[in-house]
């Protein structure tokens, strides 16, 4: 699958009543955009739904709008409210900010050093209500360093800005803040890299009967997209991410996928 088909945060995790049908679930989410697929997780022994699913949208803004509208509502004849969140990787879900929906409200962008907060507010307020604009400045000179953060009040507004703002801003979703309140390593480093490598530049061959797969993937590809791709064949048990940089390609990292049966890997 081409990675461009699946933009960041466009896949949702849905916890729902087991009596809700696949048709009811799919129909609900199709009201908000183009749904690529709905993957109901089923019991391996009985084949019955476990009560949670993954919904993949074409666009981040569609997923965001669906999450905001459907979360806490009921579907079909069920009286049980559904829970809808962005589908995160295991690494992301274990972080201190993974339960904070506002982590999807903040954008990181490259700006001219002559720009002010008012300039950014004028451009980005057209996409929705802004909570704050923060230009990163040199600690000593207080000069604009050429990048900034824009935080929206709603995930869907941030997503629309991400999709529709002027491309010269090189906008990306900002990394969540760490447990101590500080930011992650500056996002500008990622934006200044050469073109990223393809999703899998190298796959190690495993002897017959092995159930594990090693792959080398782009550093720019989010964890949830990688996990989704490895989950296409049945039998995925877990995906483990190794963030140390391989010597042979400084813009990639290694991933290990474990399956429950030989041949799937």
C-alpha cells in the first residue's frame, strides 16, 4: 500500500457493543467520509466479534470529524455508548499523553523569520478556532528561529489546517509533550531531512518455519501506519519498534513483527 493513502491519525479505534452489526458500524462512519476499510477484531476460536474495531479513513479530517461526532454516542439498537479514539501504536499508547485528545490539536510548521503571531493567526484561523500560537524564539536574542506551533481547540480543525494550509509551511502534527512537560526533539530536524526512504527498503529473509519478520522502514512513517500494514495478513501478535538509527541508512529504523503461524511473515 502506498503510504500517501494513509495520512497521520486517519485510523480510528472503536469499542462498541458486540450486538452491533458490521453494516451498522460501517454505515455510521461512512457518514463522515470515505472509509477505506472496517476491520472487526474477532475471536479466533468462535469467529464472533470481540467488540472493538479499526476504521481507516482516506483523510485525517474525516477521521477527526467522525471521532468527535461518534464518540459517546450509540449505534443501531444498542444503548451502550461507543468509545472512539485515534488508533495509536503500542509505544504511543504507553506514553503519558496518549489519553489526552488535545495532543492531536497542535501543528508544527516552518515559517519566515519575519513572521509574527498575528501573521500566523490570520492564515490559520480560517480553518477553525485557535487556542494559541507560539513562535519558537532564540533564548538569548529573542529572534524568530523560523518555526512555530499552532494549537486548535478541536482535532478536526487542526486536521483541516494540516490538509489545506499553504504547503510552504511544511506543516506536520507536533509531537506530544513528554511526561515532564517538555517537548520532544525539535520537529524541524525531520522537516530538513532528505526525501524519506520507502516504507520497506529492506526485508530480511527468514528460514522456513520462522514466525518473525524484520523490516527497515522510513523514520518519517508513523508507528500506527507501520502497525496497520503488518496487520493486513491475519495472525499478527505484536509489532516492536527499534528507534536506534541503522548505520547503513540514517533516515530509517528497524521494526520486528511477530506472527502466530509460519508463512504469514
